């Protein structure tokens, strides 16, 4: 056998080995469908808040797990407290996987509450996953003398509001309506970061916000006693807030329990990532697989630790199932909450 023939056969064998290995790399990686393209990564909140931080951190790393390694271009779209981003996904964004992003935790619930601004069906949106689940806390300046949520039935607390569809807006309004609390909302803040500045300037006295966001942006507030937690809410009590009253303690009837469970379901939704409805199944699988891989990426995890972001991911399939379950909440309860918060 000639040397040239040996070389040809060896080259062929190597080529066949590479071809048979392609399924292990995934067909998507082999095709490179995003090669030469950029990803428009919509962030349904203002610059500087917790959603913005999560969105930009994910967009920094996720491209390496999509075929063709596309560049991510973050774009903030805070309209309607995240509803604008979901509307954009439903009616404007291309359905090819080149536009997706992250929106606010309570956005999927807006259409369920008959919010007229919500022009999307949450059960048809392509849900990619969430990097974390959360607990919401209502905090007040300690110097005001509030001791617990019970004081909110006697004294007014002025809180910052980052827009309809966000927890800073929904929770205080709903608690006012359901339990005669006395939150007074000051609107017009683009993000929670702006509310925190307003608290420091004595322009507002508190906020109902994610505990992770509070600890990340103002890590000294709670340990120093400058701010006091009056109430915590979420899908379940936060084990790190053992001495803080849980919102379900307010309920005295089954209807109130159902209303509170629906109201705070967004905490289990976390920081949901979404893509347009009717996304081709293979493209949705690419996005979900890339999300799952990003959540395990060592560089990404290192960044979340540096930024004090608590990583507790939920897959796209599980997130979609949760949103489907929320839609089964009795319509009259969903509409009651909707009337209180819209």
C-alpha cells in the first residue's frame, strides 16, 4: 500500500470519526444557525435594577452555548413594568430565536387579571427558564417606628413604585385592598435602584421589593437596622427570614388564601426569560438548552457570586407548567386581584 493511500485512508477515518461525534455536540452546534447574527436581548425593566443585573449577566455568558456563538445586545424595555416587553415578544419580535429576553416576575399574571395593557397570552409565550426564585419584603425606615405589618393598618407608609406589573406596585396596592393596609405609592421610578436613592434622600420611606435586590444594592441596610422588614411574601416562607411574619398569616378565609397564593406566585416565577410564541420547537430547545448550560457555567456562577445574585434556576418546562397552573385560579379571584392592582 502506497504512503499516499495510507494517508488518504487515515484522513477518511478521522473525518468519519468527527462526523459520528457530531450528535454528541448536538446538531444545533454543528449547523451554527446563529453564526454571524446577533441576539436582541430584551430586559423588561429599567437600567440599574435587579432585572437589569440578571439580564446583563446572563447575556454575557449565554452566547457560547448557542450554535454560532452569537453576540448578545441587551436592550432595556421597562414599559408597563415588564408588560411592554411581553407585548413586544408576542407581536413584534421575530420568531426565529434571535430575539428573546427577561421580564418581571409578575408579567405572566397580567393577562390573567384582565389587565387591558397586556396583549399577550402567557400560556403561549415560549418560556426559557428563570435563574432564581425570590422572596419579597416590605421594608420601612426604622426611624418611623413601624414594628410589624400590623402597624400598616394604623399608619401610612410612603413607598416607591417602579410601575404597574411589578411587585413594588402590585403588593402594596393588593394588601391595601385585601387587608385595609395604608401604603401610599409614589410612582414614576424607572427601577428599584432609583427607589433606594429616594429612600436615602428621604423622598420615600420604604419599598416592597425582592430581599435579594435589597441585600445586593444596600447590604448594610438590614444588618445596621436602618431599614426594618415588616412582612415577607412568596411561594413559601424564606428560611433565612425565620422571625419575619409570612404573608399567608394575614389570611383568615380560604378565599383570602387563594388570593394571596395567586398574588405572590410571581416570586416562584422569579426573573422569567421568554421568547415569542410559536417559536419552532427546535429553536425553543436550543434556547432552553443554552439557558440550562449557562446556569452551570463556572464563569457565570462566579459572576453571580461576585454580584451577590442568588442562583436557584428553574427550567423552561417547569416554568411553563407553573404558569399553566396559575391560569387555573378561579377567575373571580384573579379579576379581584386585577382590579386592586391595575
